[in-house]
C-alpha cells in the first residue's frame, strides 16, 4: 500500500501541469500565437491563442523591407527597421517570449518573436507549406526586444526548436543561421 501511495505522489511530482508543457520543439500554425518560458528544464508552453492582426506600421515596414528600403535581408543579413514596441503589440512581458505567425496581404507570412529575457534568443525554424518542409535561416532576437522574419509566400505552419538564451551586449551583432 505504501508503494502505491508513494508511486502516486511520484507521478504527481513528475507529471507536467496541464496548463504548462515542456517542449523540445513547437509547431505553430498560421494564425496562432504562443507564449513560452525557458528554464533549467527546457522550454515550457504557457499559453496558446489566436494571433492578433499585424499593426499598420508592421505592414508598411514589411512592404519597405521587401522593396529593399533597409538593405538586403536574406540569409545572414538582417534589416534594421524602425518598428517600436507599440508596433509589435506593446510592452514585452518579463521572462517570457511570445511568438506569432500571421499572414500579410494574403501572400506573405510573418513570424514575430517578442523576447522578454535579458539575453538574446536563438532558435531554429522549419517551414511547412502543403506537403513540403524546408529549414530556413532565422536571426537571434535581441534581449527585451523583438524580431520579425518574413517570407514572400503563405506558409501553413512552422516548427520551432533549439530555443537558447545567449549572452548579448549593446553593440553586438545579431547572428542569423
């Protein structure tokens, strides 16, 4: 009897809480956003919801990036665009990161990551469109900042993995890989 009771307590201690699940990778469908945390046990999903629409400023900046206004932004190059926190959804929650995948104009996809940690966020991404899947280059996200990745076509979902917090100082360059 003690063994069964002890086993029950052990199961309760080791089972993840229903509202927060640790995940080595995450599939994010188009039109959704997710809030995550990173801890010693890995990445934990805190919440999922329908994604809010893009702000007019984000839509205009996306058009400007596509037109080359801010320079090349493919592969290891990234564009520094003048978006504010208000343009990307307001204040960034401390010690969380929020990711959303949305479409702009029905013909391009934007992945927006808001990083509430004091370190840069590094991650990997694989795009899914129909039956095709392909890894893609993505850039680190600044501490207490946000990053925007965009593709000139609509995708169905993205697999995100290898979430890692990386030391970052003012003046450091973001790494795109």
